[in-house]
C-alpha cells in the first residue's frame, strides 16, 4: 500500500491507558497564548465543553481553552490553527469527550476510533496586553478628531437593542421603547457610579452589574461584551472606582449569571487579558492617528454577530464619559490643564 509522506507525518504511534498501540492523528497548533503553558504543564484532565463553527472550547476545571481559527481575533488562552485543521478537528470531536494535557505542548483527545493530539511544540507564543504606562493624561487618551469621525457607525444596532446613535443621544429628544430607555438609563447610572470619587452605593453598583451580566443572546451576551469594553478602558486608565473590579469579580466567581464562555472572557478581562482586536483598539487610542484608530475599531466591529459592536460600545461610552467628566471638573474647579487632585488615587485624567 502506497502511503504519502504527508500522511505518514500525520500518523504517529501512541499508546492508550492499557499500553495498546494505536495511531493518533496529529494537529499542529500555529499560535498559542503564552500563559497557557502553565496550565497545560499541570497535566489536567478535561472535556469538550462546546463545539461551534470556528472551533471548540475545552474545559480544564474552571478554565476554558479555545481551539480554533482567528476569525474573532487571537484570544486569551487560545490555540489557533488553520481553518482546514479546525474543520477536521470539529468533525471528529464529540461533546463531553475526555481531553488530557499530556504536557505543556501536547493535548490528547480520547476517542475509541479516532484519537487525536494537538502538538504545540512549534506554535508561536502570543500575548496581547494593555500597557497603562502609555496613557499619560487625558489628551493622550484619544484626540477629538477620532471621536468626531465615528458617525460611520451611528446606524449600527447593538445587541442591547438600541442603535449606536440612540445610545449617545439625549433620550428626551427621541422616543424609544421602554426596554431600551431602561438599558440607556442603567448604562448612564453605571458610568456615573464608576466615576464617583467618594464612597459609592455598593448595592446600586451590584444591581446595575447584574442588569448587564447575561443580558442578550449568544455565547457572549451583549451586556457582558459591553462590560468587557469598560474593563479594557479601565485597564488603560484606572479611571473607575475600585469597587467596579471587586464587585464584578465576586459576582462572576460566586454566581451563575451568564454563560460559561462569557464568564471565562470576563475573568480574563479582569486580569487584563484581552483579544488582539480589543488590545489594538485600546493601543490606537494613545496614538495621534485617527485613521489607524478607525481601522482597528472597524476590525473589532466585525467580530461575531454583535459582540464586536457591543464591546466597542463599552469602550466608546467609557471614553466619552471620562472626557465629559474631565471637562466638568476642570471648568468647575478652575484648574486649567492641571489634574484634579481627587482623581489621583485612580487616574491620570
């Protein structure tokens, strides 16, 4: 029987638990998140959590690992492969199938007829971080031209119901459905409490976060994507009240308020880990290049059905509110270009 060199390379002798020789199909990972090796080196046993068009999620304890394409960006704790390999992997894996991390570079899928292994030994390591040291003051955050040219997305409808334009207009000027008015009011109240300087109403903060967590459809509900956008800006600026992070973490870690997938991304965001698409938008904020910012924002908007739009909503809403808050403070306190003293514990605004 003639076997091509390509097929010989894909077939590797392996052993199951009883040391019976079997053949394992090898999938080569192209990119892997740099921090994932620490988890895999502990040799955890997990299972296939979910299967969808662009890849799969593997659950190792409370950690979810994404294995798939880069359609939605390069993700925290992600393993990325070519589309053809992802298609083959999806075809053979089954829900709840056992997965074993044999080492930091080998992930084995226990299948009676078609065992598979992902080899990460040749994969490029990536890690996208938001560097808060790039943010010097309010004027370095984003220039006015970039904000003024966001009209190209004003008709985009978010997963929270309203269009982009409706979210940023005075609700007294337009008539909206009651549910949309409620969402906009809660959005504004949340931002107001996050920018509070004194002691805040933690019960109100808890209520507002609960309103958004799990709100909307999909693996990552729209309300969660919006909060991820807020967290990205906070990671850069540290502008929000510390209770934002502590309260959000407690809700996510102790209660089942959203999907497992969204919970995983929120926990990554709380640790400052975001996708490359989000990180590139945040990085572009610190540059004086309006076209670059718009290009990165458009790439984020194209993520998922509405996930990119909802994440961008959180980013832009945070930026606009922080800017307005800065102007109010400097006008009221007659400080000109000086930093308001009450913001110094958390922000350089």
